[in-house]
């Protein structure tokens, strides 16, 4: 790498060939990528759950979060309802937005799905 130090308005500057500059930018980006990957791996090792892209896409598209999480956990409406003590119809109506459900029911569902209540309640 060749560089030239010049002084402009009392401030020292470095001038280098564009290919050297681009190489430095690439190296800095690689370093940032490695740091981000290391951080993500540590969070996963600490138990943080990572969501599949299709699940995130469904949530961002506005699909009911209760339905998305229930599907992600591989539960039917009937199985989730039985686990929390409500009917399949109640789960269906909550997913459709036709019924709100009590706070106790939402807490039980969140616990069963292993998520925070804010993750499953409609926006």
C-alpha cells in the first residue's frame, strides 16, 4: 500500500490509491460482519430464539401473531385450547379477532407458546 501524507489547511491528510482505499473498506466491512456473527452466535448460545424468515414475513404482512406463533410451535387450535383450558372455537375466534380473550387466557397462551404476551397479542 502506498500513501502520501499532505497537509491541507493545517490538517494532515492521507492520499492513497483508490484500490487501497477500497481494500481497507472491504476489510472494515468484513470485520464488522464477523463481529455481528459472533454476537448473534453468543445470543443464540445464551438461549435467544431466532425466527425463520417466513415467520417474520407473515408477521410483517399483518397476519395474526397468535396464529403465526401457534403454527411455528406446531400446535393445532384444538391442542393449544386444551393446553390452556379453552375451546378450539375460542382460539379460532381470538385468531380472527372476533373475541378478545381474558388477560388470564392470553397469559396462559403466551406461557404455553413460550413467548411474551406482547408477541402474540394483535397490534
